[in-house]
C-alpha cells in the first residue's frame, strides 16, 4: 500500500510532475506512521500529516487551476469541484476522531489518499495534460 511514483503518473509537465511526486512523498510518510511499531500515541504525527497535506494540496491545486485558466482548459470546473472535494474531505477529519481511534483514522486517510491521488492523476489530470498537447501547448 506504500505510495510509489510510477512513470504512468507522469503528465509531461515538469512542475506538475514534481508536485505530484511531493504528494507521493507525503503519502509515504503517512504510510510510515500507520506502520509504526510505536502505536502508543500517533496523534501529533497524524495531525502534522493532515496539516501538510492540506497546505501542500492547496498550493498544488492553486497552481494547477491557474495553469488551466491560463490555457483555457475546457473542463476546469470539474477539476475545481474535485479539488474542493479533496480539501473538504481532509479538512473534515475531526481532531477528536483522530484522538479516539488513531490507527483507524490514519488507515482511512491512507485509503482515501491512495485512491484519490492515483485516480485523480491518471484520469482527471491526464485529461488537461492531453488537451494542452492537442492545443499545441507544451510545458515540458
């Protein structure tokens, strides 16, 4: 279940690919927390991962959305909806929920993150990268 960057995730837009790799790195740190032998109290580590995920994904989504706007991506509204869903999902994790059941919470975060990242990159992000290429926009 560890997060592993694969060539199939590459969009051919160097800055976006680098940002996606960073999301995989954060996912790997979350995985390391979940697999930690020290199961006594992971609250601070889980909160730190959630905060980093929120901060970095907000930065990444803003970057992507500005790029899509600049090059008039035809499906920008759906991308924004997906981005907002992700932010709302991660933001909705309650500190009390984490404190009450840390292992369950970190596993749920990992499950959501792994499914969302791979699906979003492989399908939603791939669409805008393909459209840019079709329009003759090469950012690599």
